[in-house]
C-alpha cells in the first residue's frame, strides 16, 4: 500500500528555506572565522618552525638539540592540525551550489 503524501504547506516551505539560508549564513561566518584563525596561527608558527630549523643547523649540545627537535616536531604537528582546518573553511553554500 502506497503512503499518501500530503502537500507541503507553502508557509512551511518558506520557513524551511529561511532556516536553510540562516544556517548557510552561519556556516559561511564560521568558515570565515576558521580562515582568520588559520592565518593568525600560521604566521607565528612559520617563524617558530623556521627558527627551530635554523637552530638545528647549528652545533648544539645533546640536551639542547633534543629540545630544538621537540620544538620542531610540535610545530610541525600544529601545522598539520591547522592544515586540516582547511576542510571546514569552505562555506556550505558553495558546496551545495557545486553539488547542484
């Protein structure tokens, strides 16, 4: 037995479209925030990583070298995490339009 589909109320459709538009706006705002956060983290991180790598080119004691290597490894880890944020940086509206 086929289920009977009720027609969608025009007011409900308008409400749902407004809700989707509101969520798309919020997602776009969140994507912009992620982009700013990535930028603000990447700039000092690049300097930190570069300085650690320059330090590692010098002759260092064992303990100092270990510390510099730890700084480098942690900076690279942060860089990878920040890189993963690129995936959530694309606004949902752009993704929806691309799928249509």
